[in-house]
C-alpha cells in the first residue's frame, strides 16, 4: 500500500484519549516514555483504520499537519483594517519578532491543513503576518475556498521601512502564501528578518509562487465629507492586479474610495462590514472616533464601478484615514 508524505488528512479525527488507552492496553502493557519532540511530517489519509499503529499515525497527523506559526508585527495591532481581513483574531500575538526565522516560536494548532503568511506595507512600514487562514474569515461571509493553497506576490510602488533596523527599501515585494504539506510551512519565507521578504523575489525561491502583474482597469477616486467626487461613472482610472472600493462613515461623515491594490489577502472577490473605534491622542486629551463602513476587493475589469450601496468594500480608504498607501 502506497502512502504520500506530502499531504494532510482531512477526515474526522478519533478521540486522543481513546487512542492512548488502546496503545497502553496492548499485550506489552504500558510503557514509560520520554517526552517526545513534535513530529513535523504529514501523512496520507489512505491508511488502514484497523490497527493501533494506524491510529497512532493519525495522532501524528493531527499533531503535525495543523501546526502553524501565528503572530503579526506590531504595526498590525491598531491598523487591522489595512490587511483587508474580515476578522482580527483575538488571540493573535503582536511582535516584531514575527518577521524573523521562528523555529518553534508562536506555534498553534489550526483547524485546517493550511498555514498563512503575508507581507503588507502599512503607513510606510513593511509588516509580516502569519496564522491559521480560517481565523481571518471566521463568522464572515467569505467562503472557505479563500483558504486553499496558493502563493502570489507583486511589487509595491513606493518605499517602506523594514525591520529590524528601519532600513528604507524601494518597491519591496508584497504578497501572500497559503501553504500546506508540512507543519509550520508559513515560516519558510523569512530567512533572517523581513528584509528577506521585501528584497527577494518570492518566485526565485519557490517556483509555485506567481508574480501578479497589473492587468485590470479600476475606477480611482476619493470623497470625504463633501470634498472630492467619487461616483460609479468616474472617468479617472488606475491599472493594477485588483480593484478596491470602500464606503462608510467617520464620526458620521461620509467617505468613499475606489482604486487599485497590488494584492488580494484572500483568494476570492469578497466584501465585509466593519465597525471599529479610532483612538487619537493630543497633548492632554484623547479623541475617540467611530469608523464604520463596508469594504470589498475584486479582480475583474472596472469591478469597483458599481453603484453606491450598503454592500461591502475594501481598504484604500486607509490612505485617507491612517495614511496607509495602497497605490500600485
């Protein structure tokens, strides 16, 4: 019987306690065992289900295929909307060490067999985020197909400050990598620090990672509190890999933005609603503002030209509010 070591099981898992009890009640009796290090392999589900050995293999599968690194650099904590993810996981660890080679740091067991890694530019800062892809869409209307294996990258237009020493890099690479097949596969692209993400063409080290070039025409406009014009029939356009659109209110004042972005953090056209406070500080006082709206991203010609509705939209409005640059 042939077995593949390059894929993860996706069938219901047996109860761990029952497996351990069965092994301990074998003819050899219970054994005193040393504390084992995690076994980081993935096995095929095409394994017989009738022997203690096959059940033990399932334990290894469950303990290894689902293991991913989960962390994000500090810039993401208060700027989550700039990622485009519908959900900010409550148990995310925020640390600039997330851009480093991680070893066994920040390990978690995910609910699926894929791991996620991405690199963004936020407020002129290059940031890396890793995690369980299903956590970023939990409870949203984004389909599970958005968490399938893929790798895509593009060049960001502009400069970004890159950890650990804040060196400025011109036109860094940004992108996403949803990987599977080995445990903690979302650590592989960071060689020493986030500069390796930013300067190394991802496809040079992973032939399955594809460069996303410009190709769709999108409407480009901005409106905020009566200033500027941003209509569905705007004549001004941009060209990039994806179109974005955002509509909402900041402290009751309406904003709208349409434009281009270099990457889609998920693999599908999607929309979601958001509502989060913005806390700003001045000398001796704190200003709390309510920021709510809808965001979308899509990958077809002029797909951000629909009429203004209360549907859902995406991220370029961050350039207006937070100074996030998402031009292409």
